[in-house]
C-alpha cells in the first residue's frame, strides 16, 4: 500500500492530512506557500533554481545524476500524472 495519495490536485498522507497542492504549474505546501514549480520537464525550487529534471522515466538531480524513476515514485504515491506526481514526490516525500 502506498504511503501517499495524489488525486491530481492534492497530495495526502496515509491518515488523509493534506501535504501539498498542485496549483497550475506551482507546487504549494499545506499552508499555501510556494515550494516549487513545474516548468515542462524541469522542476524548480522556490528560489527559481533547477532542482531536478524528468528524462524519460528517470528523475535526475541538477547535476544529472539519477535519483529515482517514475516506477519507484508510484510505489510511494498512489495517483495520477507523470511530471505532477514526480513534483510532489520531489518536494514532499523525498
């Protein structure tokens, strides 16, 4: 069983508590603070620096090193999406 559930807009933990929200291209925490941004296949942190990139099914950090795959993310988060679910994993689960 996955530890988190993502419905395409909200990421919730196992107990149902809201952890994060996808607001268009912005990723916000449960209080509404912007923690990241999805810019195509790139993920930017709140300061605008590149945090990671989705390359095929691999997630690579800012140096190009593989940090996970989409399959590994979907084992932890049950839900929809490619880049959106990866963004939630990157900023809240990892």
